[in-house]
C-alpha cells in the first residue's frame, strides 16, 4: 500500500515538471514574436522612403531581349500530296495479237518510245494489195487521158470539115458525145486513183499503229498485256505517269482565300520522306471550296530533274499569306496574357540615377512563327532595338525596378 502511494506521488511530480517546461517555452516564444513585430515598422522607417513610408519592393531579376524589325509576311503550314502532271493509260489503236512487250514497270521512257508491237502480217499483205490497186488505178487514169486527147482531136477535125460538107452534122454530134464521155471516164479514173491511194495510206497508218508508242515522257507504272494476248482497239497496253515536272496539291483553309501569295521566295514544298524544301515554278489556285472541310486546293508545279519527288507522296507546304510588310519581332516568352489583355513589358531607362523599370505595353499579335511573335510595326507602342522582358515578367509589379541579368546566368531564353 505504501509503495502505491509513492508511485502516485512520483507521477504527479513528473507531470508538474512537464507543465512547467511547456509554460516556460510559450513565454519565450511570445516574447520573441513581440520583439519581431516591434522591429518590423522600424526597418521600414529607416528605408529610402522616409519615416512612416511604405516598404520598398526589392528589384526584380529579369532577362531581356532586343526587339527586331523585319520585312516579312505571315505563313501557313499546310499538307498535301504530289500528283503526276499527266497519267496516261496508253491504248492500242488497232486490234491484234501482241507480238512483244518492250517495257516493264519502273522503266523510264521518252516520248514516242515503243512500248509494244502487235502482229502486223495481215496489214502488210493488205498494204501490198492496196499499192497494186494504186498502180492499176494510175494506169487506167493514163488510158483515160489518152482517150480524152483522141476525142478532142477527132472533134476538132470534124468541126473543121463540117463547113465544107465533108462530114455530116451527125458525125460532129457523135464526136462531141465521145469527148464528153471521155472526160467523165477520166474523172472517174482520177477518183479511182485517189481512192486507191487513200486506202493504201490508211493501211500504212494502221500498220504504223501496230507499234504502241508512249505519248509523253515518263515512267511505266503498269503493263496490262503479255505476248500472245489479243487486244481490242482501245484496250490499255501500259500506264505511264510523267515525273518532271510534278504537281503538289496543297489543301488551304478557306479563310486564306485571296491572300495566298505565289511569287514569294518563302513558298516552299517539302516531301515528308526527306524534308528537303523545293520552290515551285508556278502556283495556281483551284477556284472551288469544299463545302464540308472548307478547304480549297493550291497547285504548286515543281521541277523534278533529279527524280527526287514521287507522285502520291505526302508533302508539307509553307504558303506565304498576304503581302510583305514591316513587323516587330519579339520572343514569345515576352508576351504576357492576363485578364487585362495581352501585353509585353518594355524596359524603360530611369530619368536620373537608379534602376530601370518595366513599362507595360498592350499588343496585338499579327502571327507567330519559330518561337517569335510578330507585331505590325505601325503604332505598336514600342520600336526596334527596344528591350523587352522575356523572363521574370509574369510577377512584375507596376513601377518595380529591374535588375537585368544575362541569359547565361539562368540558361537564357530561346534566341529570337
């Protein structure tokens, strides 16, 4: 029983010691806080603002970049595909059996190069017959000419003798009739010569058409016949696409109608496979807007002497918009978007001694490109070679002084 009372008395003593320590700590903390509160206004009173003035804001550490002036224009990045200037399904003009095919897929051919030969034996035989008919018709024509000459002489002789009554009037009339018949027979013979020659010429054309030729220079992308097959007139023998030049069909948003430039050096077309930029030799706008997509086509003609461009390939086009004008170029990091609007902070030199400050200037961005914002130079509110804040501008207070650092001290903003 005595031991229990001793333990209880000891526990009470420990609790009292802990409470005493806590009270002492609270008293010390309270004293320290009161002293800090009392010292705070004294530090403000001793500053440059004078006794009783508001506390001064420390300078803001910022990084700046110069404003540059450029003669440029807006650009639109669009997509499209390459198309052949011409794609031809070369057809046989005559029916016949295929004797030989002279090209394979992928072969490059020149204009009028032979692609295939059809069996020509029948036409050659018909042409020989037609030439013989021409000879016979020409011989008949010469005979008719001689008969006409004889009839003319006979009529003249009888006409001269008629006044002397050496020949009768009936003989003269018969001579006139014979001359008229001879003239008609000569005309028929001449027409026969023309017909025979025309028939021979037609067979010669048909014979020549048995050799199927390329209408344009290009590359064979498909052959449709094999030796021994029979092809009808008009059936395709091979398909050829032109490869120089090619056309890039670019899809442009309708909002750029009437504003796309064609002569600018900034107009570039790049294949997706290589990324190499090509400048078009001619640009044509297709005057039709798709009702669903609200896109229209711009056709850029590209020279392809080295065969670097292939029809069907996807491309990216950099299309100039509007006319070149003077713009002020600033880094996008300099632009601050706030409830008050879009603005930048231009470094303003102090009137006397002291640090520079940041002057907020509202801006209207014309377009953005390559990490820079372009603002029309006229009435921009700032000018070329001004300094704009590109880092530290998000929390900048009005009238706050600036401590300008070099980009090396904090990694630096992207170069404008």
